[in-house]
């Protein structure tokens, strides 16, 4: 019988993500091939900040971001004018971009601490309030749940269900999805950049592994 992978192990998830990316026919683009719902889509704006020296502070100032003084919740403020699946995909894409900003070390340490804190709050909120298939089948920020989710077993189960939803979408007639493949490929790269054998074992600030950078 095949051996079940150890889902507390970072390499197990890297292998799963890379397998999924290959199945989708992913392409090695620096930025995700996503299309915004309008010209002010904060997800698109967040990815445009990647590589900027002030990325962390500018990310927190994007239009639509939840303020620091607001109660624990998602990265973005809820919007009544968007379908829940559109808002959720946008939210998770912003979380994915925010984790890249932290790995890249973009911005002052105080801004990175704020981004890290907001990400931790968002992960906590989504684990409680958002279904892992999020009605989109695109596993944005799947690795962020693995790194920041607590308890670990809940985060692992959440990520596994996100991955299952992505695989089911491809297998049920949805065909290959270049964006879905890019997400999984980038998630694998992000996991490799943290040099610990177990998922979730990251330092609060300055944990990027430049040897694994793109």
C-alpha cells in the first residue's frame, strides 16, 4: 500500500503542490496571470508591489484594506457589492501576496510586523468563517494557512481541503487552469524558502531564505 505522506513535513507539501502545478500546466511567471474585478482590485494592486522596497507599508495602505484598529478579521473589509466568492478570492490573493512581501523582506521592520500580525489574524478568521473550497477552486494562500494556522491539525486539514477542491475542479471537467497552476507552483516555492523541516516553524520577522528565492 502507498505510504501516506507526513503532512506536518514541509517537503510533503512541496511535492503535493508541485504535482498539482504540473497537472495544471503552470508557467513560470513572476506575477500571477489574474484579472481584477475592476481597476481598483486590491489583489492586483498587492501583486504590483512585489519587489518594492516599501512594499509592506504600501500593502497596508491599499484601498479596501481593513484598518489596524478594527477587530480581528480578514485582510480586506467586506464588500456588499461583490459576490462572496469574488471577495474571498481577492482576499486570499492579497494574503498570498502579503506572505511574499514578508519572505522578500520588503519594507521597514515595523511595517513587516504589522503585515505579519494582520496575516495571523486573517488566517485565524478564515479558519473559523470560510469554507476551504471558498467557491473558487483556486487555492490562494494555501501555504500561508500551513505556516500560520493554529492548531496545526486544523490548518493542515484546511489546506488539504483547499488542495482537494483544486484537484476536483480540474478532474470534473473544468480543465487545466493556468492561474491555479501558478498558485500551487508559487506556494511550493514559498515553502522551500523557509528552511525548517516542519510546516509552521517560522520566525516572526526576517525568516526569508534567499537561497530559495525565485
